[in-house]
């Protein structure tokens, strides 16, 4: 897109925002704080780490923040903002909850707090940096050669949920080809006669290249065991990821983890590197990239593999690996801030 075209798009967006009214029922604000997270503008940094487990928020804060400036807990969602020990960069660490539906709520509220005057529900005046958000989490490896404890840095995410499909994001040729390939494979693997197999509609979204590149650089510098790959996101933990715990709880796609792990994407024009694979299965990244990308957020993910779906192993002692991944995320955000990004 040329500079002239970018200016036209920016002007059009500005006009749309000026005429756009948000009713109270669509964006509840209580005592000047956004409804679910219960934070205000002064308590949010433009560099964020998002985690599923609320208990992980204070652990990361205690380890990597020199000073805490805000600490909020509401509806099971914890938000801590402070200044990083390394580099002195303002950083927010926030809970997304489990699954894309919960992340959708939290991400929208982060965007609203960052961009809007919560009293008028109109865009804030002046220029401000886009949000940069890195998800730190745990996941299941879907390829047999992946060692437990490996951190997966995600280049694209595939949504096996339907949360993202309610957001009509534009699609480039690469993500469109990923969607078509994965949709075909997942539908073909559905249980015979399944009620919903033919209706499954995976979507795809890309991480921000500068965030991915920085995560890779930092992981190499800190000698953290990692892979770069594609992540599949499910809305839940059990049937959504091909797990069946009772014979009567029938699963639509019984082996969805191995299906996505074996999808061949090497023939897609524009995908790089050509040998990139779906490496892991988790519950949030696809919606983060899909919705965050629409809002202009720069998003990335680093997830530790704690389950090996091919061998049936599980990593019980996760703390050291998760802490290493958290350090990579914090230091990547500091590095981006130093670059003025």
C-alpha cells in the first residue's frame, strides 16, 4: 500500500470513528473503569503480556517488574502494571482467562481502554502507540519430535473455534490458503455421520513479523529451547482438542490434534519457511491475532509445550520452562521499546 493509499485509509477510519456512537450497553463502564477488567487508562501500558492463568500474573510481575504502579483483580481477571527491571519499560500483565471466548472479552476491553475516553466512549485525542501484546502460555505438542518444555514461537495461528468468525477481518492469500487447507483436512477427519463435521470452519491469522522476529532473537540470545511454527487454537480443552474422557461424550473430530499436526502447508505460495508445520495446540492465539490485527495491535505468542499428544507424556514441573518463556517475552517487549516500536 502506498503512502497516499495509507493516508486515505486513515482519513476514512477517522471519519467512521467520529460518526460512531457506542451505547452504554455495548461498552459498560463502572466508576470510570472498564466493566470486566476494572482498569482505567492510567493503569494500562502499551506493552502487554497476556496469560491464561490469573496466578501467573503476579509471578511474572514479582520476577520481572522493579516497580508496580497498578494492581487490579476483578471477576477472576488480574491486571498488574509496572516498570520492568530490565530497561525500565512500562508493562502490563493481564489475565485472558481460558479459551478464545474469554480472550475476546479481555482483548476488546484492552483496546477500548487504550483507544477511548471511557467517559464519552469517543477516541482519545492525539497520537498514541499501538498495543503490543505477547501471549505467554502452555500448550500441547502435536508432533512426535518435539521435546517437552520446548517453547513454540507462533508465526500463524489457526482458529478451530468460532470466536474469530464473528469478526469480519480481511484475509490475505496466505491466510486464506491456510484456512482452506486446514478446513478440508478437519472436515474430512470428522466422525462419520457427525452432526457438525461439515460445518466446521477454521480461520487463520498472522502474528506481527516484528514481534516474531524479536522473540526469536531473544530466545536465541537466552538459549531457550524453542521452535518457530504454526499454532492451532481451540475454544476448549477436551473435545475441542480431540480428548474424550467418557464413551458417551462423542467427539466430532476424534483426532483433531494429529490432523492439524499432519497438515501439509508447504505448497502454499508465500508461506515461509516452506517446511513450517503446525507445532502445538492451545486455546487463545488465533483470536488474539485475528481480532488484534484488525485493531492494529502487534501480537505474538510464546507457549511452552507441557503435553506431548503423540507420546502421551505430560510435563509436571513446568515452572522453570514457563519462567524462561516469560523472560523471553519481557525482554522482547523491552527490545521493541528500545527500537521505538
